């Protein structure tokens, strides 16, 4: 009986010790400094297109409608220019509901050329952000073909696009794939279809991919018809050549996006080629081709 009494007393004392050590801790997080965020592309044969926004605090609410998004994050009164080494072109803010990203700065007076370097300057939020990018020469795709999904032995109609290309024997090339089906109006990048030639320099390369990612699509649900191609689809691609620093941005951005919400994942620093801001200014050229998915 004495032993039992001592055991109960010991438990009570331990419980008192544990609960008496509990403290409510409040952590004051520093407010993130406002920064210019840029998503800009100048493509060979095309006009520059630069989305200018600002960063958002991690715990801040995100606008639920396009009007609030425009008013809260999109910087509509920035001063944006692009210099091609000879002339400085002012860019004008436009709203275009038919072409993503819907709100961007552009000019029809400037058309991208292979081999040229372009200096982007953005003045907003009392700050100046700059970036340089060069449009590399395009690399052709040797062949395209369709293959049934080999990871499902019961599949008979859904599959992947396969592409074959010859990487040049000069180190420092990087690529990003855009694609769309004939029923779609705009090309979008394919998630994971980005690479450099660090391990494939000068080699004949074969890779496969599913459909491109669409903005505002369902992210938490896997839908086979939205990921795979189907027999009979007409697939159009743009195989884009980009610079190494631009590759580093897209590569780390996709890696960070893939670990978003995972509490056990290591934090990933997204690399940028913007001085005085965040994001990317990317010059690219492309090789385009079309494939009808058949066996």
C-alpha cells in the first residue's frame, strides 16, 4: 500500500512539474519588405511581355477575384523600358483578357532577335530593378512521336509525347518545353520539362512529357485526361532555348512549387536574374512542330 501511494505521489509531482513549465510563446514575425516581382519574356520574333507585381507576406490573405488581385499586387503604374543595345523602348501597360497573364507591359515597336542582349529596367515602389537576358539560337527537334503510358499495363489510349533532339557540343545550353493541343489557344510550359546540358552535352536526347500546366487549374487532384495525351490529339510544341541563369530560376521555382505545403521538405531558395527585385527576365528562341497522336 505504501509503494502504491508513493507511485501516485510521484506521478502527481511529475505532472505538476510538466504543466508548471508550460508557457505561451508569441513570436513577432518581421514584415517582409516590399519588392518588385517580375515575370518577363522576350521571344525571338515576338514582342516583350513583362508582368510586374509585388511580393506578398507568407500569412497574408490572397485576393479571391481578379479585380482585387489587380488592385493589390499588380503594379499598373510602373515605368518599364527595354534597351536592345541601341534604342530604349518604353513599355505600356495593357489588360488582355484573352492572353495569360492578362495584365502586362509590352510594345509592338520591339521584336526579339536571336543573339541580341536586352536590358530590362523597372521603376516602381520607389525602387529600380534591372536584368539582362540574351536570346540564344534555337535547337531543332529531330522527331516527335506518341507512346501509350507504359506505367499502366491496362492503358490503351492515354500516353506521352516523346521528343528527340541533338544537343550542341558547346556546354551551356538549356531548354524549356511549351505545348498545347489544337483545341487550345495558347502555349503553356510543361511542368518538369526543363533541363540544361550539364550531363547531356553533345548527345542525342530523348525525353517524354504530358500536357502543359494551365493557369488556375485544379492542383490537388490528379485527372488523367488533363495530364496525359489521348490517341487522336493534335499536339503542338515550342521547344525553347534559354540561358543558364534563366534555367536556374525556372528549375528552382518548379522545385519550390513541388514542395509547397510539405512541412518536412527542405526550404528552396529560388534563384533570380533580377537585380533589385525578384523573378525572371528571359530571352528565348524556339523550334515549333506538330504531332498527331497515333500508334
